[in-house]
C-alpha cells in the first residue's frame, strides 16, 4: 500500500470511481471540488470523531459521515480512499494498520489544500538549513475560528512575558503568530520581538508568506495553547510544546491521539500527567510536571483593576467563572446544550433570583464579578449587570489587555463549575464554590476526567439558588467550611505553588 498525492496527472486512474473521504472538513471538501470535478463522485466520509458523525449537507447532497466500521461497507473496486486532512501522513500510518484497508486498498490518496501545498514547498526549501535562535508563540484555536484576544493570551502569553523579563530576547527572536500584527505595535520597541499573521500561511503576498514560513521552518521552539496543526510537519530537531489552557475537570471534547503532534505538554501534577496521557494520547515522557505558565500571574495580580473595569470598591470580591454551554459561531462543534431560564446562567435562572442575589451582596458589601467564558455565545446570556453584580466578557478584557489570572489574585473567593480556572485558583488556598445543578447532564454531554467528580471538587457543592446564597453568606462572614478538603486536594492536584512555573518550563526544555 502506498500514499499518493491527488494531482491532475492521476485523475485518469480514478476516473469512474467514487470518492470516500477520510476525515470531515468542509473547507477541505470545498477546495477539493474547486480544483477537481469530484463533487458528484463523493460517496461519503469516514470519521471516528463521534461529534462529526451523521450527515453533511454539501453541494446539495447529503453525505453520510460514519465511523471506521464503515470501511467494511464499501466496494473498494468502485471507490478510492482520499485523506482530506492536514495530518495525512499520520492518518496514512493508522489506516495501514486497519485490516479492511490493508486487504482491499492499494493506494491511499491525500488532497493537499492551499495551506498544505504552501508548507510542503517551504519545508522542502528549508530542509537543509540550520535552525536559528527563534521561538514561536501561538495561542487560541485554529486560524479558521478567530476569537478576539485569544490569539495573544493564556499560557503562551505568560511564558512570553517571563522570557522577555528574563532577557531571553537578547539571544532569541521571540515571534508571535496572531490574527492582526498591526494591533501589537506597542511591542515594537522590544528587541527581537516580532508579530506575524497566521493568515500569511496562505497569503497571496509572497513576502508575507516568506516571512511566515521562514520562522515556522527554522524556529528551535514552538509553543502553543490549543491549535497545533500549523506545526504538523516540523522537523525532528524542532521542539513543539502544547501548553494547553490548564488542568480542569471536564474531559477533552474531541479525542485525537497527539503523541506525534508535539513533543511535550505541561501539566500541574502527577495526577494530571496520567489524565493528560490518557485524554491526549501521549507517552509519559512527553508530559512535563512544571505547573502551567499562567498560574504565575495569580501571585502578581493586576494593579488598578477596579478603575479599569468599572468595578466598585467593596469589602470583598467573589469571582464567578461559569464554563460555556453554548459556543460562539464557528465553534458549534463544542456546544453542550442551552441552559434553561431567563439569565442563561447556572443556578441563578431568573431575574427575580438575580435581584435577590444583588440585594444580598449589597447587604454584605460584596461585589460579584461574573466573567463569561471566552467562547460563550454572549447572546445566550441575558442582561445580568446590577449594582453589586458586574459582568465581564472576553471582548472587554481583550480591549484592556487583561488576562483573567491577572485578576483572580484579587478574589476573596471563587464560584466555578467545571472550569480549569478553579484548579488554578486552588493555589491561592481561598474558598471555592461549585455550581452543580446540571452535573448529571454535563456528565452525559461532555464528561469528566475523574470517575467520581464530587470527590475531586475542592470546595462547597452548590445545587440550588439557596446553596448559592448560603455560600455568599459564608464568604461575607469569613467562614471557610471546605478548607480542609481543599487543602488535601491541593496536595494531590498541584506539585508546585511558588509562582515559578515559567522558570521551570524553560529549564525543563533547556531553552
């Protein structure tokens, strides 16, 4: 069995045959059918990701999207197998291990979209060049889905700022891949700091493409917090590090074995090392127990934050960080479900309850800062600002260039549900409440990394509005009813708590 790129020269050999695509990607299908007259020959799609399965309406036709068992349903004398994904080498190796494919398919084809085609050209050009002292940073999801602020934040941002403060830019060029480089002019005065657009990967402007791929092909280190497909064809002497968003309670939405997609991932403890080996499909030696870079921000919170965010001064502050249930446009594959109620929030479902909560907070001189998840569909959340309740969304923080972990150091307590932010906050050893009114539904929808989630929640369990108000009263009275459990879980969930995670990361990698 061999792997062969689909080009005009081999179209004759597949004439009259149907096309079975491997991996669902609408953008790939659109590019494929724009280059080749294959729209009417598409048989369907094989994809082992359950979230992708079902039917895809494409070009006026309903294409079935089925799991790997569908490979045995296909007449391979009448159809070809075509990989429609950038990880075509990885998929080819996996398909070679499939008995049905091995026994019936002589050639597996792959389609190189514009992105892949450009990268192959530059990889070949730079294959014999020595790597240079360049470090690439990237945060946020794939380039096809842009969420304001996520392209310059999270763990990659914290690590970048640490390297800059420690003078790493004297030896290395520190390069950020962002959506719009012109938005980062204030960083131009820093030596060896450069911002490039990840959209330049497919730019028609040759100069832009040259700058992008020269960095990608010759950088010694590449750090990212989510999307890693842009670095899928790196050389063996380049080091890719998945910093991810954090270590939390909910499992990964789309399981993909990532052992060959990057060299290392950072986690906060041995407990999460084992979890991430399972959830991401990694070897034990790929997981570095260093702590997450952005946790260092907890120990040096932002100054003048009330004035910048319009938050009134109060005796105490509680930060409420619910995870998303319904994602923004373009991230629909992450959707869990819609919460019922007027507010769109967990537990505090009606405006009457919201008003009661505001009155309670006012009586205790507490401000509740509600920070919505970056990918939460804001239209699903009602108008929830009141006198002592302040709602912040991702766009506001992005405009002010403030990261959430730069604020949490000011929180006297946190309310969360299944977010990794609660695990970060655990380092400060302050009270946490967990809204669990939809825990059973969430377990069925997304699932958790712990078999018994309640045993691993380092805080007070909140199932009702009354529970929520009771927790607020505890904070107002200085009561810490779950401190002992929190401190025990902190020992298991974190190896370090000294604010030196960035230092450990660069030392572990030998940067």
